[in-house]
C-alpha cells in the first residue's frame, strides 16, 4: 500500500503594499516652527559672512519688532487689570479763603499716589516725571513704564503764572509744576477725582485776584463771557462761587492747551 503524499503547503498570501508602506513609514512628528531667535542663533553658529550679513540685519530688526509688540501687548493686558482695580479718588484737601471759609477742595499728588501706588506695583508699573518748557508754558510728562519694557507718555501743560496771591516766583513755579504733575498722572491712569461736597465749601465767592485772573484768562482764549458766567452760576466774575474756582481753572487750562 502506497504511503499517501503530504498535501502541498498553501503559499502565504503576499503582503499588501499598503501595509508594508504603513509599517515602514516613520511616524510624523510635530516640530515647532523655528523662532527668530533660533534663526539668529543658526546664522551666528555658521559664522558671519558677507553673504549672510544682510539677512542677519533683517533678522535682528524683525526680532526687535516682535519683542516690542510683545511688550506692548503685555502692557495693554496689565493696564486693563490695573483699571479694573482703580477707584475714584476723593478730593479732601481744603483751600481756605482769607476769612477762614473753604474756597474749594482738591486731591494732592501725594494722596493720589498713596491710592494708586500699591496698584501700580502689583501690576508691574512705575511712574516717573520729566519737565519741559515751551512758549511760556511748563509741561510735565508722566512716563508710565511696565516691567515688560513698554512705556507710554502723557503730557500736561500749564501756564507759568504768579501762583496763589502773595506767593513768590519760586512758589508760583512750584505750584504750577505740582498742578501739571497731578493732572498728567490723572490723565495717564484715567483717575477720576470726586469733588468734596462738604457744606462749608458752598459759601463765599472767589477772591478779587481770582476774579481778575479768570476774566483775563477767559479773554485770552476768546471765551464766551456770558456762557462762562452761566456755567459758573454767577452774574459777574466777582460773584463766582469759591467752590467753582478749581473747575473753572481746569476748564481754562484745557482751553489754553488747545490754543497754544
């Protein structure tokens, strides 16, 4: 009896080309795009040559612009957070008349800084001031700087006058400087000063010197006398309420700034 032959082996099916391709292909890796700093470093490592020096200069300019833009964005974001915490500053410092009555109240620079100083520090800001003079005006420049490197400037100009009645020229200059400094800071930070409504400030009129000063300054800016007095709630300059002096003075300062 013949021994049965083993059945022929079934050949293995050929591998699919697609399967081979998938197994052989390397996995895709998401590599970060090179930054300007990376490109600069690559150029430096290859050495500065006449061929790449122009590209190097353009890369440096691009890097500086990108850093400036980044600092500006950081400034804007921090300023939004600062504004969210900034509160109204109340004017509590009284300015008396000769008879002892209260002429008006204001918020001194020191009190404003005491309020906003901790907020500035918390959000990475500092303020500094410089002074300039132009056409008989003293200009205070508030420099608001952020830790990221961006800085914004705000200017406030005042006329260089004689200061309060009886003041020396030096005192007048100091008063003008402090006044401009205070308003430059308030404008830079958008600080609102709440006027004191103390009943003591409701009586009395401006001094003779103040009445003459307001009349002269209004004429110098070609202001409408009738509208000015109506706004002040007075029939003439001598009867302007004392508590209105600060507001009228601020109004005239802004008119003087626009007219320079």
